[in-house]
C-alpha cells in the first residue's frame, strides 16, 4: 500500500554512534532515490552541495519517502529536515527514542510506541529465537533476561535473532549469560551496540 503511493524510497539508519559525514549521508540518499544518477561518471565530480540539490530536485519532482531511522541527535535531524521539500507529496519519516528529537520533528502526527507487557515480550522473543518446539522458558533464565529488556521491542527482537543464530546449547547459554551484562549498554546506546557487544 505504501509503495504504491511513492515513486522513490530511501532508508538511512543513523544510530547513536553515527559519525556525521555529510557527503556519505547525501550520497546514500541519492543512490536510493535516483540510482541511475549515481552510476554516471560525472557523479564522482559532484560536490556535496550539488548532491544535496539533486536530492531536493528528485524529491520535488515526484513523491518520495525518506526514512531517517534511529535518530539520536536533534542536530542531525535539523540539518537534513530544514530544506526538506514541503507540499510536493514527498514525506520524511523519523524514528527515534529521544523525546527532544521527536519534539523537533515538525509533524501533524507522532506515534509513540508502547512497551510490551511481560507476555508480549516473551512471545516476541520466542518467535525470533526458536523454531517450535521451544525449550522451557525457565531454562537458562530466559524469562528473566527478557524481563530485563523492559518491554522494548527492538531490543527483544535483536536478542531473539542473536539467540537464533546459535547452534549449540553451549553457545546459547554463553549468549544468555553475556546478555545479562549487555542489556544496560543497549538501553543507553541502542540495539546495534548490543549486537556488537555480543
């Protein structure tokens, strides 16, 4: 349904550890919005300013959806959104865990995701981690570890996917033991940091 409404799409995951390089960011967006543009030899000569202008032209000439995912710094959002074309059918979608970033988004609609309750959290974890039948939830303290995720869906999803990649009980136990120490890092720094730590 969403794809039918837009002619071009760009998705850029920012994250907390993003080392802001304007040219890399703009190039990534233009490659997604107008892939044929970046294949031209002359593209290598484009200045950062010219790449930005081309992004604006592409968004002004058709309906584009740009997703800035996991934005932690309001300055990052403000740098990009200030010139984002309004009224051309293009849309900017921002995901963030930071209230100040959400407040900076000039939007008619903000959607605040609720945290999952204990049962929903464990259900999501099990779906990501196991092909049925799954082991006893008390085994290796899985329920306790999921509880420490405090109902944050993204962290539960990452944890479940990591556990699914383990092939032996020994690997699974080691991951679950390590997870106890890494969950606090994830809540402060984001799920990508959890994946790096584990």
